[in-house]
């Protein structure tokens, strides 16, 4: 793997405040680095523990007298529960307790206030195979397992609805009683400007239909939780969760006990990707079982259960109509999406908006209309997975642009460069965009991949690609771009408090403790929380002790989702560190009899650069400061700028800033077998600034890898109401052998909104990979795959269509009959200047 | 996690002790060597033995003896890694080395044995599932149920032979030695299999597969191609084993055996016969590939669609023949080498 990083002013329309974080006071370090820590490829602070197996995940927790729990799950996709009889299970030796929904308060819950539709243990109905109906605590897992099989549940099976079409066609079968229509969870419509007029202005108007199959996160660590209810009535939950704060709030509601008596600790998470963002039945059952038995209770999910817990990528059917001028400019775009939501709401309302609202951030789309509907089905509920709701429409738009480029005879790379969104402006749907490094991302991947020679102009389909006559494999290249948010601008519950808080505490040893509610899910947030204070205080990251994600110790951070942590925790950590630094500087300045502003913090010393021999050790500086000030503990807070569009639904989409990615894929397609072999992926990512290029590169590569899986093989497929392959062996996800060489190019735009200019890295680079692969397949063999995953069977079907003289397109043929809401009509804000940048309500 | 059920593990040091243990525990007992397939199946309650007779401590089951001139004998307990890396096998029985090297993943090949792969349970995506999953769908006749879920009207089970090495050994004319308290017998490998997803092995339950005997290499050339979604982990959903011997410029003798399209490896004798006496050219290869695809009758119970697997049988046979004819490299590198 190779990585290159380069500074850039491309898209950075305004200068950033170089001295904002005290950088101006520091002498430049040797070499090319401006900073001592930031920008260096340091190992993660938890790297040693991870590679030696010392990291204690939730399933590694063992407490004295601990019991083991197990959930009994529904074998029916849709059924009424007639009765549950646990008599035989309770009589089994070694069983401590068996609970059903009757043992929990009758409260429905859900992660979003508008979708309170879940029960930890179902009481009236089950809505999918895998819904929990009872839970057991026993002396060991075998006994718990055995006891589950002794619970007698009588079901009355109901018709299971297993697709968008089926759910819409059977309004007489109701999965839920609430929503925007029979089996319609959410129906939204937004319009920004007159799309029909925009299409009338266009030289080319395309309508296309796409389908994106649902897939799941597949974290290596299966969900697990340990709950311990103390004799004092207080409760502690250790859980593999990305959102300890939301779990904390919801546990109080679900268990009907004061939140003040609940402590939630997020254990190190072995992969999240959005799959550990909801409160789950096993967490709630562990808590209740612990309360009833007086023992700590652990419930560790099996791999199969993780497929049912899910909350992954929505299957989305899309219709997209876009007008283009002959130069490739977009005159307007109208997108309709139908999401297969599965059995519950989860984050689905947000997901529905996300299939529409981020589209206008990448290119100039002056007029935009979006209609979306989320439909309930009897499948595991979908929710946020890496890219939350945005990879699906990205696939649609980027493939459509490729088709338009061909019709217009334009180089698809050139065409994209021509239509990039303008930095520091607003989009049609009122999102404020700051820096944009996409042009440079495109330049870098186009140059490195040898795009011009390899693409070589649109060729007629019969011409085929370069291939020796005896070889069945044809090579092709494809390109696509994307944008993604750096943190959601609003919390999942309405409030005006900070989104992230950090406490920095210096001790007399010269060590610094950082307390923050953020959860490290492998992305490296603990490391970021060490790097930023270390940079500002001039100490080594190893001197920083990070204490994350404990609701009774750490200030709230909303959670590891929407790529918000580096920016939001980072800004809070910077503010807290600066406050500490100011006090330390005052104390040292008094001792050295100099001005505090003259002091530099570096190499674990504080002093005047020109008189460095007199510099005091950081530990001594802390003692001076503590003597002067008292305990050195300082808080920092961050809330994103309030930029929600002034219309209903305007709260989803705003973000402090957006990352950008461009991707070129080169692959071969075997015309006899339909097999696709990836050769190289070149990916450029506008990261704002790489706080640690090694970690950013890891996030980019992980995104590319995950995108490859979604493009070529992964799918949550059901047969007779049941998940067809809930196992790591048969749910096909790529191995290292399917992963090509990934060439990463980091583009730095130094965004004024981000910590030291940083934007997100963990999600955005997934988005362009899928359409780039589809476009490369077309370039190789002339088959348009308007559906993912692209399988060998689809390729062969497309080639067969071509042989029969038909359009070589494989994908959905129809869209459902469906009436969207009357749209909320708002004037397009396209091209308006951005609102004020970097106004922070919690900054001093 | 899913836990293994409780069981008694016996670790005999001699073949006689192992055979005696199998005889005395009867249907309650199963043999285990590498355990890479058996233990996961036990976790999912596909197998429910109360006694496991471990073969790992029996020295006689280990190692490769003899040479290509007179034929070689491979102890059934030899790991797949060892088979794949054995020089004599690579040089003279290349299809076997290829097939052994394509089983699952490197870690599992280090544990899994040749005997285990030859006897590996048939697979079906209605069967290789947890107890709870199978209960939700309705149990099938292979375990806990009465009907076949792939072909509901069928009186038999259609689980798929999923061994990579079995079709190759068949094509190479290998024999296997079986040992029990009743004595020892050696049979052609094809006599080991039956076309039934449940009773897929013709051996007695108490018989222990001790050796795989390969005949003298004698000018035979061989190739194996495997279809699967990924370059590692996956069981074959199609395996094509071709062995042939040239007689001057024409084919003197040939065997084609197709794996993973039925409950046992499927020979394609008509296709093989069409090769004999002919020069190995493209036209012949196309004709033979069409003939070979005839016996392949995959059903919808593995990864990929079954029409696709059927279609690929023809392509893979043609590619295997072409590679033996030196006409083109067979398949992707991932299919040739582990």
C-alpha cells in the first residue's frame, strides 16, 4: 500500500487562522513538519494492547459470581405471541432467572424520539426472525442455551412481508400501527427550485432506476454486554457500544429508574461501522437479569445473532432524473428513493433523509427535488452503516453521470472536474460547504492511475476493451466521486448542550489525563485525544492517559457515528488543553519573569525559545501552576455551528464541513465466467489535515475494502422469511485475496472548522468505490450493472443481452406505484455565500 | 458464543485401539482428526456424538511413503498443508497438490487432514446452519427432519459433496485403505462414495480410513479447477478434476470427475472416452466440455445460482483440458495455487 500526502490550497478560499491554537507562539520544528505530533505517522496508543491480545473487550470481562445470559429469539418472521411458558426452563438446575417482556416496564423505545417502536423482549408480536422474546440467566452458557430450548412459546403466524413491493402491495397486513401510511414508516418530499424548468433547460435528460442491496457491518467483535446491579440499587453496564450516552439515557427510560443511578461504560469496541449505535435487547436483558438475580450477568451474542441485530445498510430502490447541458453541467436533479427499513424504526428516519440530502454537496446542482419513503418489512431493521444512507444514491448518481458522459462524448473525469461544487457556498438544500479538495483528489487519482491512456475515450461496445485474442479477460477503468459529512449538525434528541466535552487534568508527575465520552471503535479516537493535548502542551502522547466513554466519569460525547468524533472531541480537547496551557504558561512566566506569550511548550519543557536553557520541565511547570491555581482540571466543549435549513427536515445534512473523495478503479472481467478481478484502486481523499496520516490511510483503506464487498458480493439475502446465510463463511465478504493494491492520496485543505484543519476520514472514502467499480465494469465489457452487488451471473446476463442485440443493462426494471407527500417547497440556496464559519457557542 | 456440547474424547495411540473404541461405542462415536469441519458442525448440533475417537496420536496415519514410479501412499492423517507442499506430489500428481492447497484457509489446512477432506460431510445451505436457524426454517431430513428443503418432493437428501480432493483422487485412480476390528480392506476411491446426501460414504461407521494409495504416475498429467466466490475459505461449489495420459500425439487415456455438483463426485466417462485417440485441440476440447457438463446436475443449495454452476462446468472442463494441452493458463492464479 502506498500513501502520499500533500498540502494544498485548492478549494481553500479563505486563509485559516494559523495562530488559533497557539501555533504562532511555537518555533517551527525541524524538517517539514510544522508540528511535533500532528501530521506524524505515530502508532495508535492502544496498538500494543491490540496486537498482543491484551485489549479487554466486553466478552473478556469476568466478574465474581457472574451469570451467563442468553436470549430466546423468534423463529417466525411475523407472528402474534399467544403465550410464553417458562416453567420447564425455570425448573432446570443451574438456571437463575428467566424473564419475558412481562418482567420489564411496558415501555417502547427507539434511538430516535420519533420512532419509539421497539421492545427488548417482545410482548404481543414478533416482527422478524431473531426478535427476542425471553431471556435466561444461568450458571453457564450451556445451561442458558438449554434453558432457552425449554421455553414454550405459542405463536400465531402472520403473513410475512419481505420486500418493499410486498409491503406496499399488502396494506391490510400491518407490521406497525404507526407511520406515514400502511407499512410506510416515513414519507418525505423536499423541493428546492423548479426541477421541471431545469429539465427544460437541459440538452440531455436521463431517467435511470437503480437498486442497492442491503448489507451488514460484519464487525469482528460480536456484540456483548455485562451488567451488574449492586445492592445499593445502582446499575453498571459494560457494553460493546458506539453510543454509551444514548444507551445511558434509554436505559433509564426502559428500566424506569433514575439515570443518575445508571453507569454505562463502553468497552473497547472491536469494530462498529454503525452496528453498535442502538440500545439492544441483550443489553437491556442483562441489566434486568442482574437486577433480579443480584449477580453480574453477561450476554455475548453469537455471530448469527449479530446478523439479526443488524441496523445495517438499507436496501434502496432509486429513480433518478437529471438534466445535463452538453458540457456536462447539471441543470437539476430529481431523486426518488424507497428504503427497505426492516422491522423497526431505528435511525431510519435519518437514513431516509440521508438518501437525499447529501447528494447536492459534491457537484453544482442548482435545483433539486428529493422524495423518499422508508417501508417496513419483516427483516432485521436497517439503520446506519458506514456512509449512512448515502452510498446508495451516490451509486445511482455517479453511474448516471457516467452514462451521461458517454452520451455527451465527455471524459467522465473531466466532466466531474467541471461541475464541482463551489467552496464556501450553500447548496440548493441550504447546506453550508466550506473547503473542497475534490478537484485535487481527481487530479491525483487521474494522474497516478494513468487514466487518460487507460480510459482512452468512449469506445463502441462491440469494440471491447484491450485483450489478447486468446484471453477472455477484458480490462476497464472507472471513476467516481463523493462527499461526506464530518459530524451530524444535530443530536438525535433535541437539546442545546455541547455535542462533545473533554476534561484535561494535569498531575504533578507531568502526566495528563484526558476524560471524554467518546468511544474508540478502532478508528483511533483515543489516540486523537492523546495527540491533540500532547501537541498543545508540548509533551509526548505517551504522557497522556486517555479515559474514554464512562458516563459517570467522562463528559458527554454523543457517540462514535457520523464521522463526528475527531472534529468534535478534537475541538473540545483543544479548548480544554488551551485552558490548561494558559494557566501553566502564567505560572512559568511568573517564575522566569517573562511574558506568557513568549513561552513555547515542546520537548516536555516550557520556556522562551531564545533562552531555552532556562526552560522548566513540564512536570515542574505543572507544580508551579498547581501551586498558583489549585487543581489543574479544565474542560472544553464543542457544539457544531447551527446551520440547519429553515424548513422541516432541514436538521439532517448540516455538518461543520464535508470531506471529499475521488476514486479510480482498474479491473478485469472474465467474459466466460463473469468473474471480476480488481487490480488497483486509486483513491484521493480530502481530509482537511491528516492529524495522523497512518490512521487516516487505515481508515481510507478500510473504507475501500468495505466498498469492494458491497459492490461485488455482500448482501443480506432472505429466503422463506429467514436470513439465507447468517455466518462468516456463507455471508460473502472479501478476503485479502480479493483486495487489490490501494493507492491512497491525502489532500489537505486545512478546513477552518476542524481541529488543526482536519475533516473526516472514516466513511467518505467508501462512497465512490462502488460506482467506480460499476463504471469500470461497463468500460471493460460494455455491461451496465445498475444494481449491486454485481455478481458473475449479472455480467453473463448482460453479455447475453448484448449478444442478442439488446441493451446490455442489468438492474431493476420497475419502480413501485407510490404517492409521495406534497413536497416542502423551498427556494434553492444554491450558490449563496456560506454562513459565518467557526462561530462556537462554547468557546470563551 | 455457540458452545460445544459435552462429549468424551478418546485418544488411542494405535489403530487397533481406535478401531476397538469405534466398535464398542457404536453409533454414539465419531472419528476426529483435524476437527476443522467436525467441531463447527457439533456446535450447530448437526453432529451429536457423545464420544469422539481422536486420531491425532496414531503415528501410522502420518506421512507420505513411496514414490511416483511405483505409486505413493499418503497416511490419512497427513495435513492438507503437507500434501500441498509435498515435492513428489507436486511433480507427479499436481492436481492433488492443487486441490489440497485450495481447501479452506491456511490455518485450517494446517489442522485439516487428507482423510478428513476425503470423508468431509456433504453440505447444503439448508443444513449447514445453527440449530435455531434450522428450527425456524423447519428441519430437513439430513438432521432432525423428514423432508428435503431443496427438493421437497424428493425421497432423498441432495446435500452436496464438497471435498476438493475427492474428485481429484477419483480421476487419478486412487484407492483407499479402510481398517476396522473386522480387518482391513482396500477399495477404489469411487467405491467409497454413494449418491446420497445423508449416506454419502459407503464405508461402515466403524471403519477408519487409514491410507490413500496413488498408483504409479506413469505419464499421467492432471489438473484441478475450483469455483468459489473468494480466493480462500470457501468450499467448492464446482470442482473439475481432469487426468490424462498422452499416447504420442493423441490422448491415450483420460478421466474427468466433477465435484460439488451432486452428493458424490460425478465422473464424466463419455466425455473422457471422446478424448481417447484424439489430438487435444480447441474443437475437441469444446465438444468434450459440452459432454462433461451433462452429468452435472447442481441444485439451488450452495453459493452462486445453480444454472451458473452448470454453465461453469463446461467452461472449467474446457479450461482444465486446455491447460493440460498447454493451450492456455487455466483460470485465475488464485484457482491454481493456494
